[in-house]
């Protein structure tokens, strides 16, 4: 009988420890030990919520994997049957930092089936320091996430089944967030095109201006080489007997031409000379 009691005690101990294993793992994680590795199918179902709906588990997993392949942003779904230490918000942020990395784009959804609480681990809204002095600027800022989260609350209001809730949540999240990322990618492409066009237009205008300036300089140099300066033609009147007066000067000499005046005799003036003045 004692042997049977011992066997029963061992069996009950195994059952209790097996049922507490997920909770013990949570407690180790809260105590600072390493978190479980990120699941390859993007879903960690500690509560075994999808045990009776494996097809829904497969659909959600394929949806999350396809989203990451298209946009490069991982999304993980974690389901607990009670969080023994902290709350879903703390657990979501812890798993986000462990699986995605601080400052990197990614989302971790944590659901507590006991309290029906759900929260998301997201990158911070401020640039964070990474290795090598780099700064991280998230593609999931608050102004993009707020309308997505509002859509989740509106469209899932009244959904009571937890499997339906999580299935709809991942569907809405991937659809709305994918549309936001596609729109932002289009905006970045348009901005890039506008920037390139502005650079090309500016470069073209600079080339044209340089060409005009060079042509103007060449024409100015050619004009200067052909320049000749002349004194202007001025009409100047005749100014008689005005030395140093400028202009055209006329000089009149009233003396007798040489050879026409004869020399007088030594005795005095000749008779002819006297008679001329007599």
C-alpha cells in the first residue's frame, strides 16, 4: 500500500510540475534569465489556446511570416494563461527588446487569456543609440500607429472568442499597417523623385548661367580689343594774331620782302628818299 501511495504522489507531482512549467518559465524570465528564443512560426502559445484550432494557428503564422517578408518588420504573437509577475505591458516590452532589439522595427503582441488583456511591444518614439554610434529612427512612429490601434479597438469591439479576437487582430494589424507602410514608401519615392528633379533643374540652371556669363565675358573682351579712340572733329573759328590762343592761328607780316629795300648812301639820305617824304 505504501508503494502505491508513493507512486501516486510521484504522478501528482509530475502533473503539478508539468502544469506549472510555463509559469515557472515566466518567473525565470522576470528574474533576469534569458527569455525563450523567438518562435520560428512567429507564435508562442503557452496557454495552448490554439490546440483545438490548429488551422487558425497556421493561418495566423502564415500571415505574420508573409508580412515580414514583404515589409521587413517582424510581428510576434504570445499567448499566456496568466502572467505571474508584472503585466502584459511589461512582458510585451521585455519580449520586444529580447526578440526584436531596442530601437528596431518590430511588434510583439502579448495576450493574457485569464484577464483578457492585450498589449503591444513597440519601438520607442525617440531615436535610440545603436552599435557604432548609429541612431535608430523607427518606421512605426506614434502618428502612424495611433490610427491602426484605433481600428483594432473599433473592429474588434464585441468579439468574445479569444481565438477569433487574436485572428482578427493579426489580420487587421497586418492589413492596416501594410497600407500605412506602402503609403509612406510611396511618399518617400515621390520625395526622392522631387529631390532629384530639383537637383537636376538647379544644375541645369547653373550651367546655363555659367554659359551666359562666359559668353558675356568673351564678347566684352572682343569688343575691348576692337576699340579705337579718336579726337573729335571740332569747328574752330579763325583767331588772328592770338598766340597761344588755341585753334587755328593766322599770322600776318607787314614787313617788306627781302631784296626790295635798297641801302642809302653814307652821307645821308638820298634825294629820292627826301623827295619821297618831302
